[in-house]
C-alpha cells in the first residue's frame, strides 16, 4: 500500500513561496500554493531591484555570511533551470564619490572573501561605453547577477506545477486552523483546505496570519522605491551603483532604478521617477527616449537582526516560517535547506532558524 503523501500548504507566491514549492513538489508530496493575487510575484518580490549580491551586507555579520552562501548557490539554480539565463545577466560596477572610498570598498569586499577587482577609467569605458561621467576607479564584481524577479518566481512556480504542485490564484487566506496545538487546515475564500503543514511565505501577510495565532514575529516593514522606465535600445550593460544612481537595464531594455523611501517623504513616487529621468540623461548617452512606466513602493519584511526567519514555530506544530529580506537573494538557497527540514527533519544549518534561542517568535 503506498504511503500517504505529505500535505503541505504554502501561503504566498512571492520568491520564498515559489522557491519552497519548486524544491518540495514531488510524487511524495501534495503541495498546494495559495496566492491572493492573480500571478506570481504580485507583492514585494515584483518590486525588487533584482540584484544578487552581498555589497549591502556588513562583512563579519551573520547576515552577510548567509548572503554569501546564497549568492554562491545561485549558479547551481541556473544550471538546474537554464531558462533563467534568458532573463539574467552578470556583473556590477560600484564606485563612491572619491577614489579613496572606492578603494576602501574594494579592500572591504576582498577581505570578506569576495572575488572583485579594481578597474580604471579605460576599463570602465570599455565595460560601459554610454557612461558620460566616468569615475577614476570602480569595483567590478563579475559574480553579481541581475535577474528579473517576476520571471524567476514564474519559472520556479511553473516547474513546481510540472512536478505536481497545485496553484490557486485569486484566493485569500482568512485563518490557519489548529487543534491541540497542531495545524489542521487553512481557511480560504473558497473553503477549508486540510493539511499537515503550513508554510507562511506571504511577506507582510505572514505577520498578520501569525498574529492571529497569538505569535509576534517582530517583523519590521522596510519600504523601498522601484522605478521602471521604457527604452527602445540598450545602453547599460551591467548593474551600476554610483553616488547618484543605482541602475540596471534588463534584456528587454527596461531600465530599473532602486531608491530609498521614507514615510515622511513629501515627493510622491511619480515625481521622484520624473526627477530621475534628468539624472539618467545627465549620466548616460541614451540612444532613444526614456519614459516612466511605474513608480512602486515595496514593503520588505525585515527583522532587527537583519536575518530571515526560517523554521518551524515552536508554539504551533506544523507551522513553518519562510520570510525575510533580501528575499530574492536568500530564498532559493534557504528553500532548499528548508525542504530537507520539513520533509526529513534535517534542520538547516543557518543562523536564526526559529528553533534558535534568540530571537524567537513569542506569544502576544
């Protein structure tokens, strides 16, 4: 008699949810992924800049070490899913206002074990021939990856579906049902789904559903602005991060700018997008006109220690957390480790799984 399949409901079709579905879907599992939107990456994942890197981490910290592992794991994902190459490209150039600051960045990244090199004006000009104001030096990282977050989530989910996962779009979760401290099901807008395990991967919605169960995750929402511009021709070859702008251009020629956002900012996102048009025109020889498509704010789920929350929640048996920032960098790697944890009891060897002593989710 065949063994009963493990019933697992994943809530959220962002990068964490789709990566979990991709790794867990198999003939031995019954995976149901629920998404309130009409497509993958409708939330914060779809508003991510798409830079797979470690430059924004603090060398020596647990979070930075985790980012390094995740970035080094990305080539294996691309090897397994070669179609990712059609919507990704490699390499980044970073520089600061002074040569001294740029050289310090190089030293810091090299000391952290990263493969980077210092390039001069001639090399920068060859790498980015449309750049107007060429710095004296820049740090070139060939291992960094620019990737389309929406297409990545879609690819992961499509593969999961081919492996047997069920995906239910336009369906909202109202509650997680429990009995005697154990998950029993998920109540949605279409009815009850009975399950043995629930993976909370819904970004900011994870915090809402956890609080319904009396669990405070300590989640902090960190807003960021993503600007998209239409362009007919390519003029940026790599991810560029300079004093004035953090920008990349995708293979379909869409231009992306990442910008910080604060709740007390007086300018609306659309005006900021219009203002950055002049920055782009000043920084680059642009071969065709640019037009602002969208200016969107993404609310990134973060925690005070800059670490994700991955693992079973002690208070509710069968409830699993999969959330944190930067999700696009971490999710494919952590979802692979989490799959071993859920299916085989092999707890991931990463900092701050929920069974660690500090910090833990706690009862409200």
